[in-house]
């Protein structure tokens, strides 16, 4: 009798009368971009309360998210960068880019009085190339008349980790600066000509706040939350544009390919902010891999559908541009193409 009781106890601990298996299916793992983390944090909290599914997301940068997805250690990756052909090939199966929102990368700085500055594409490029070294440089003074620019050295702050924010920023600079394109190029990780590195958007924001005379690039919400000044940027049409919900939305109003792998930088929109970009959740199109269960795959698809539909109401309050009807339609088709053993997971 005692032996039977011990066996039942062990079975209860191991299997919890079926609850452990159920719980495993009710938690999803993700990792990647810090760019959308304030939004994802809100979305995942609400989704857990509504569905009972916990989403554990580690904001480690887009490069880390891509790497963990390739290694099949997470259910999804978060990225503000389109996966390279090399990474796609290494993944061993098609990876879908599901858009969740668009955001703006702003130029933030630490100067006495926190003045509102204007920047042109060539000046931004030359600052981050290390060619403009002083805040009172003639070129900066000419486009910011009436602003008392100090005789201070410029300290560039950039990302030290693999970053989709860096990808968006360097994609923009590669379009507007031939010198940048030739010397540095675009990517999630770069060989920086000058400056100091911070980990994640929070790391860059923190270094800029701590370093007088510094300049860096962060997603808009990080500047707003930390009450940091950020500059207006001259766009392709010659207009100085401040990053906000409207100007980011206008930048995202462009021709969208079916796979949603599209750059929004250097927009043609007269009132669009030129350093904008989509952020994506990356998932394997075929979910039958690495001993994944069909139930886990179904939970992932439900999450993706909710984020691109009901979850969109949380974007605007956090200064992200929600998906346009056109972008949401493209996202729907991508989600519907997700399969398990070749069969669609959408009921």
C-alpha cells in the first residue's frame, strides 16, 4: 500500500495530472529587438491577462533575437532588421517577417539648455563619421541660427550590440551619404569610425544622459520617457520633420511587398520622418521542428494574430505607428501561411 502511494505521489509530481504539459504549452519564448520593447511589454502583459498565455520576451537586441531563432531556442525573434540571406540560409527553413508596428529612430543629445536642433542628412553622417567634432561647428550654426551652440567636443554614442535600431539608422545613412555607404555601410553591427557603445536602446539613452556633449540615436519612446531632447531631420523633400506618430505613419505609407521586407528610411513623403522603420516578429513558416508540438505552434499563431489585430490599440499611446489596413492585410496573409506538417494553423 505504501509503495503504491509513493508511485502515485511521484506521478503527481512529474505530471501534475496533466497540468505540467498544459502549462508548457501556455508559455511562449521570444528574444530580440529593444526598439519595440515598451510596446511588447504592454502587449504581452495584456495578452497574458486575456488568454492565460505567458510570453517571456528578452530584449537583447535584434542580432541576438535572430541568432536565438536560428538556434531554435525561442519561439520567435524580434527584429527591426530584415534577416540577411546568410542568416536565412543558416536557419534551414523559410523565416517569415510579421510586422507589428512602425517606429522612429531619433537623434538625441546632451547640451546645456536642451535646445531644439535641426540636422541635415550630410551633417548627421559627418558627425557619426567623426568629421564634425565640435558643437559650434559652422555647418551646425548655419542651420540653427539663434541657438547658442557651445564650444564643446561631440561624443558619439552608438550601439555595442547587434541592433535593428542600428540597422535602420545605418540604412538611412547609407542612402543619404556616399561616404558612409562606402566606409561603414549598413547592418545590425558596424565597425564604428568613432564614439562609445551602449547596450540596447536603454544603454545608449543612459550614456547620452550621463555624457555632456554627447549625441546618439534611440527609438522615439526612449527619448520621450527619459525627457531627452531630439532633433528635427531634413527629409528628401527639404522639410525639417519632427519624429512623432503622424510623421512616422506617413513614412510607412508606401508600397508594401507581400513578404513585408521593406525599408521606410529616406521616405518620399513630404511630411514623413526620414529615419523610420517597421519592426517584425520572426518565425519559422513551418512549425514542425525541434520537437515542437502542434499545440505550441497554435498558441504562437494566436499570439501573432492578436498582436496584429486587437493588440494594435496599444501602439499609439506608446508613440508607435500602428499597422495600416494595408500592412495588417499583408500580415494576415503571412500568418495564414504558417503551417504544421504542411497544414495551416488558422482554423
